[in-house]
C-alpha cells in the first residue's frame, strides 16, 4: 500500500490577454487552483479553474480524508471526498476542489505505477479532435479576425467556436454580424460553432438559428440556460445545428437528467468540475447510455488523456484562455496544430508539470 503523505493546494490569478466576455458574463482574469498529493516521494498534480476559495477548501476539508489513504484506491478516496462535502454542497467550489484532487490522485497513481496516464487509462485513439474556442463578445472585429485566422489558416484547425448572445440576447444583430464575419474569415470548409452561454430565450434562439442557417452553424451551445431543460429541448427540436450543454454539471445525476430530458445532441462535461477523471468517465457512460457523444469543456491539456480513452468522444474545446494559462504555467502543454492533439505517452502521469517560477508571480493563495 502507498499511503498518501500530504495534500497541498495553491491558487494563481492570471490576467487575460484582452478583456473577455460571453453572452452573460465578462472577466479580466482567470484563477487556476492547483492541487498536489504526495506518496512514496512522488507528487501528483491536478487543477481546476475556480475561485481561490477552492484552494482553501482542499486544505481545510479534503486533506483530512485524503491524507493517509491508499493512493492506489482512488474510488475509495473519491467516495470519502464526496461524503465529506455533503453539507458544503457538491456543486461549485466543493465539487471543483474534489475534481482537482481526483486528477492529482490519478496523476500520482500513474507515476507510482511508472506509466503515463494515457497508458493507465488505455487509449481509444492516439490523437483527439479539438476545436478552437474564443471569439469573445468583447473582441472587436479585428481581434476576432486575428484569432480565427490564426486557428484556421495558420494552425490548420478545422473547427472554431465564437461567443454570441451578447448582453443576454440584447444584441442579436451584432451576434449575426459576428457569425457572418467568422464564416467569411474561416472559409467554407471549417466548421463554425456558437456558444450563447444561456443568453437567449427559447423562441429567440429559434429565430436566431433561422438567420444563422446561411452560415452553416453546426453547434448551438447553451442557446438557453442549461438549467432550462425544457427550453433546450424546444430549441433542439427546431434547429439543424447540434444543441450542446452540460459544462456546469457536477455529478452523474445532473448529466442523467439532461440526457433523459432529450435536451442535447452532444453532452458536454468538464473533468475539472464534475469530479475529476473519475467523474468524467461516469458522465461519458451516462451519455453512452443515451447514444450521445461527449465533448470536453475547457482545460484542454487536463482532458487529453481522458478524452483519448473515451470511445464516445466528439472533441475537446481548445479554450483560448485556458490554453494560454496551461502553456505558460506548465511544461508539457500540447500543440493543437492540425486540429488534433495527443496525450503525453512518454512521461509518467499526465505529463504536465507546474513551472514554479512562471506560476509564482500569479499566486494569491
Ligand atoms: Mg460554453
């Protein structure tokens, strides 16, 4: 048995390179919370994008049930963490903290076994399709053109997504202008996706979708709030684009409700929110049981080994904000050139190592 000797957590607040916003939120910095677990002189690393409070939660609440446990018995530790957060409430900070620790545990287990995480999970494919994700509503046309040109024409990524639903649906004409702009920039061959972040009402989403048809939009993400399962289903029944949602899901019951409501054509899940890699594979099983594919939401490098191991995976969201942070703060970040990326296979664990010197200036907790 390999006893877990210690758990630590730290938070890093990283400013965006430009102001970022979507249909219902705007931000100028993103906080990365990193968890580490240690056993037999080895360290596993996991992370989530969450308020810095998640770092405190790991130290104050989760460390107590993780320390001393058998590092190889992840399901037992995971169940202990879930029990421990009952009164704190699983969605939000507590669930994000559990997710970061679960990822650290899997990274540690692979290291203890002397294998890559991709090798430990096994691979359904060696390289995973991805799509460029950004196109923030706060960008002017020049910034949008520059970003989409880089992805499609310089990196050869054949799928991109922009944010629409600006000001909670109050700027529908600007949304359509930006969709037309995106199609002009990427050309006729690349797939065009949009994410409303819940900014439209259901019928407004249907009307906008009619206007979007000439631009061949294939992916209509969160056209209404992902809490409005009836609204998602209504939109889904009226549009040709695939309706997607699920990024806020924190447990299998959430994903089950969404699938049972026939609310989505493709389920989104985020391992940094839904319980780490353990929760990811559970969400993917729920989707498979409803004959749906899964798309990984954000944290692209963290998702790579799990996505490669998932038979019903559609793609990974290569989110501009998170890719920038992961490439700057970690060694081992993947290269999205060509629209495919593979998990690290020649290094133990997930292969990403926090660069302490690069991260230190951003540390807040
Ligand atoms: Mg989204």
